[in-house]
C-alpha cells in the first residue's frame, strides 16, 4: 500500500507521511526542500541551492538527508545534469493545490466557486515559506502571498453573490482588518451589511473608512465608494458585479 505524503509551503515548510510529521532538519535544509518543491520537478542546479542556503559545501549533505527522510511512497529526489529534481504528486503540495482551486473557481457557478475558494483560503497556515531564505524564495513568497490574498478577496464576493451574507461579512471584516486601505473590500462589506439588513452598521462602517482614509492618507473615499454610501442612505445599492467593476484597486 502506497503511503500518502503532503507538503506545506503556505506557512512554515513542513511535511507529513500518513498524518505523521516528518523531521525536515534545520532552516537551511528546509530551504533546500522548498526550492526543489517550487521548481515542480524541474532541475535545480547545485549552485542555485548553494545560493539559497548561503553554503556551497552543504548542499549534497542536505539532499542526502532529505532523500532519506522522504524515501518511500511516490517521491523521487534525483540527480541529473549538474543538479537535482524532486518529483512528488502535484496534489501533495499545498501551493499547487492553491493554484488548482483558484483556476477551478474561474468561470464556475457561485456555489462551486465558493467551495473552491473556501478550500483555497483554508490552505494558508501563516506567512508562506516562513523561515526560508534566498532571492528565489523571496520572490515565491510574494507570489504565494498574493495568491492567498486573491482567494481571500474573491471568496466574500462569491458568498455575497450567493446570498450568504453573514459568511461574507465575517470574511470581509477579516480582509479589511488586514488591509484597512483596501477600498474594494470596504465596498463589498458595505454592500453585504446592507443586504443582510444591517443598514445602520453599513453607514457606520463608511464613516470609519472615511476617517481612516482622512487621517492616514489625507484623502476622501473614492467617488464610487461615496456613491455607494449615498445609495445605502437612499435605500438603494448596486449589484456585486457593479461594485467590483466600479472601484479601482488600492
């Protein structure tokens, strides 16, 4: 019977076999593993791995230890052409599953998209590639973090479209707490609150947003956000798609 192995890159670098966490060694050894996983089976030269860990002599030792730790099951860590490649099932790596969930959400119906985005949001375990060093890792950390943010931003909009207002409100409150100057998130929260029958809260939230923008940036809310506030005052509001189209990114 083939054992199941899973890898986490959307937080500290970790791995499990059949639910039991594997000992991956120190930060530099985890960096080697992360780089190999992010290459998705492509060859990574010894010099690239050496640059990632800041030590040109320890790469073979780290690879040997990882090969021993990961041996068994559908994992192959191979040497060819002056470098190494790590072959693992695509679904075993959370970062690859994140990409899959986001792709499946595109063009799907509201309920199906919500399920995919909920699965994507649940994958995050902290700062992607926490503790991993090197320029390549820094670039990948930024990419993975943006993908996580995309899932967290899209999910409340889909929930709102599905009429799941309270769930949308909870997600949007978390989103704007993390990104207090992100006006599209505030616009969706205003809409969700109003559609949930919480008009007074929506108007109060707009006043909070206006104060935050004035004190931190010295600006008024975007025209579209001001228009949305007036619509709520007049007991009228736009559709989700109108909100998404109307507000520029911040």
